[in-house]
C-alpha cells in the first residue's frame, strides 16, 4: 500500500488497498461502451521469442472490455511477421497485426518523406505513432493505451488501472501515465529515472528562471515509464520523437496540448520487471548511454521551445549541478535500500552517474549546434492535410 501524498502539478492516483480486478473490469466493460479503448503493443519480432510476450498475450485474452488491439511488429521478414501474428489467433477482441516492413507501409513512408514530412527512422517512436494513426483511421476508439511487450511479471490489472481514470465518465482525465517500483533479486533498477532524469530536471531548474514545464516533469514519479493512455484527440495532435526521447517528448506534447488538471499518474503495479539495458559506458550508440543522450536532447529541445535557450555557460554549470544532485540521490537510495534489506552497489551507482554526465555533455554539444535538433514526427492532422486519403489507406492495413 502506498502513501496518499499529492505531489507537484498533476493528480496522483495511488494504490490504496487491493481492489478486486473483477470489480475493475466489470466497471470498465460498462464505461467503455461510451469510451472504448484501443491498446497499442509496439513489438520487435525478437520479443516474440521470450516468455514475457506469451504471458502478456495469454493475460490479454481475458480483457474483454478492450475494443481493439493493435500489435505493431517490426524488425522481421514476412514469415516472422506471420509467426508473431499467430500469437493472437482466436482472440475475442479484434486484433490487427501491423507489419512495419510491409511494402504498403514503406510506400506510405516514402510518400511522406517526399512531402518533407520527417518521420524519422525505424524505432518505438515511429511504431507507436503509426499505430495511433491506424486507430484514428478505424475511428471506433476514444481512448488509446500503450504498454511495452517485455514485462516479465505482467498482469492485466496493470492495464485496467492505467485506463480506468480516462474511461470513467466522471473523472475527466485525458492523459494518464503509469508508475511503479522496480525491484528484483533484492536490487533497485530504473537507473535512468533515479540517477539521470530526476537529478537532471532539478539541476536545470536551479540554473534557469522558473520554467513551469520542468515543474510538470518533476511531478511524475516515473516519467520514463512506457505505460501511458490518452484521449484519441491527443493522439491526433501530439508530435512524437522517433528515438529514445519518446516518453519525455510525449510529456512535452501533453504539456502543450492538455490542461494540467486533466493529467494524472497512476500506481499500476506494486513492482515491475522487464529486460535491463546495459550501461554501455564506452559506446554512445547503444544501451543506457544512447538512451540518456536522446532523453537529454529531447528535454533540452523542449526547454528551448518554451523560450529558454540554454547556452554553453549554462551547460558548464549544469554538469556540476547534475553531478551534485545525482550524488545526493545516491545517498538517499542507499538509505532506502539499507532499511528495506536490499543489495546496494555504490560503485555501480557512482559509475552510472559518471556515464550519464558524459551523456549530458554529448547531448549539449549537439544542442548548441542546433537548439531545435531533428524535427519530431508530425502530428496526424498535418499528415492528413498532406495526404488526404491516408486514413483510408491505413484502415486497410493488417487485413
């Protein structure tokens, strides 16, 4: 059972006791008649080769309140795509399997690029954006939910709690973000959130004038979680980064396009376990090193778009402030671990902070050269204006 403190500028929906899943789903079946839910599952083919995907699929078979599921499968040939698609055979809920290497999809991408619509490279961001477009094309979902496909301890209660605040007719929320603890084998995980994201946000706040967007970011207990739900209108107007900045970039768009009293975060699981990325301290092209560079770039761009352009002097100070905040954070988590009987590797934590400081330096160099950086994937309103029949073509995919 969690506390019931309301931090920051958004509503926090806590886990106060154990509400039966059957009760939640009974109400979702009723409320979803008015606010039907579409679920997006972005997946690389290799995820179908791990037990986590099978457990997720088996659990979702019983979520009869979902209106439609879109599983977008990438990184595969047609035979592998068909194998992934077969996981969803005989579902009671309609399931559409999109093949991201489908020649029809690639043709659409070429047309968009020829019209100077920057859609980025293959990755989770583009996959989610494309899946949102498919749900827009079908036109029968009011709520769009999204979660990862490598969750090792998946329970469909996670999804039910995530969407419930949006589906309930009396609550009025338009965006929900999931949060949770990440503990396994008596060890804390989530280093990018714990030791990078939060200290970086607070360090930027210390060296700049008051920026409400940063206070908004700092309100989220797990800003980098891959579990979120939104009203279909937000899915239509939000722009999306195509890289590892997806989660923080989405929050920047939510901040621009949604009233803060319609944003919430939800405690969706007592614990959350998925695959762990390598730190990759010597290679900025992969692992947590690449992830933190992309996240920092996205955050710096969002700050600039809000009218606060960071300079080289800012970044010299920022690195010092970040390191101080991160070291203070290590001390706090050390106390948390000791009291709870967890294993705490001080050297690993310190090494992570050093690597993340290098990520900030690398992201800053790119930002100084170009404060706005690479364009985000355009929102669907712009795509529809450029290709008027795009939704009709999208609706025919997956048949």
